């Protein structure tokens, strides 16, 4: 515990010192021999283990980082909704900040922070929009309220109040009551991140972590170990 001075009142208050917060990870070594031949298969292994761990809430939560053409980054947590050999898919409003940044600069990074397992997966690649059929198929699986929410929220735009948002939602709820099909918003859809690199990070004590990174080479993948 340390102290900080309030810049407004000059009062000294107690504050937690993050420098004192340390965790010694004690896990099994991760070797190249342990890995699947390609990163999606390895991700599938770890994702299954993560989903089976009750200590991890929303194992499909990932931090999506984008940047403007001049390199100004932004990050937010998004839910992974599909993955396969073609890449990792999430859905968003294309007019949102991340949507507009991906349109102008398709390079993107994903981070899966599975702290209770002392694991991370870091993906870098290019973002492509999914086909409209894929977007519609996923939209139909969403709860009715989430479908209405996609219409009610003009994501990332400035609004005057929460009441404004709720009023829009209530109007949509009247227009499309439960059981009636909600059309897919034209500016809403899927984004597929096609990976160039996928890093599997396993924490160990004394900061001697394992970092094994797949890198794309034409139609194959190479694996290299990175210093922690």
C-alpha cells in the first residue's frame, strides 16, 4: 500500500501499489514437440481446455486492437464467435470505431487473456468482412433482444443519455415483438481475422515464460521460440 496526493485537494490518500503485485506461475513446460502442426489446431486444443476450466469466465472473450492509418491504436474486448482454418470471426457494426479503422487499415491483433491458466494467445493478421450469408446466419442465432440491440445502438457514436438508447430500443421492441423476424442491420456484420502469426504464451516462474509463435510461410507454418 502506498500513498498518492490528490491533484485537486492536495490530500494524501492510501492507494494500492501495482509494483508490489506479483504472481509466480508454476505450469508445465511448452515445447515445439507439444504443438499441433498448424496454429488453428493448437488453438482448438487450448480453447477446449480453457472452456472446461470453471475459473475462466467467457473463454471466447478477446481483446481486439486496431489502428488508424497514421498508427493511433485502440483496443476493446469482443467475443469470438467462430474459428476455423480460414481465421477468427467476430461481429460488429461496420460504422463503429473498430469497423472504420479496419476499413482504413486492415491490420489487426487479437489477444486471448486466459489468466487462471497462465496462458495467452496473440494473433496478428488482416481483417476481411465475412459474406452476407454468413452474417445473416449468425444474426438469426442471436437472442431477440440482442438483435434489437444491434439496431438500437449506433455503436461508437455520441449519445445524449442512456434514456435515448432505451427509447430507441423500446420503439424497436414495439415494431418487432418477440417471435417476429428482425432484419439484419445493413451496417452490421462479421469480420474474419486471417492470421499471419499466432503466439502461444505459457507463464512460468521467474519470468522464464514459454513463447512459441507460428509464422505463415506461403502455404505452411514455421514455429519459432521467443525470449520472454
